[in-house]
C-alpha cells in the first residue's frame, strides 16, 4: 500500500504530535523495539552484500564460459566424425 504524499505528511505530523505527548523514555524504548524488530526481519531475509553478489555473479559468468567451451569442444569431434562418415558414404 502506497500512501499519497499528503497522507504521508499527515502521518509524520501525527507521529510528531504523539512523540511530544509521550515521555522520552517511552519513545526511546519504542525506537529500540522497532530497531530490533526490523533488524531481526532483515536477518531472516538471508540477504547478501552487493560485493558478495558481484563476486558470485562473476564466478557464474566464468562457469558459463567454461561450460560453453566444453560443449563446443565436445560437439566438434562429434561433427568431425559425422562429416568423415558422410564423406566416406557410411551412415552414422
């Protein structure tokens, strides 16, 4: 759910008004609770850093290139054999 800017501004104003009414200790406790809850939710998401993602992506590209090279080298002898058989008149 995305709120329009005017509703977001209204929510911010309401939050500020509530903060002014409540004792600072309550605000600090709620902030700690929210921070802890958000951090816990993020940890459960099993996220990786951008550096780790880029490293893994680089390895994946290298592996794909190796697989393509292996597929090509495996296909060439098969094609050569087919060409030789075809040229000699034998059936594969």
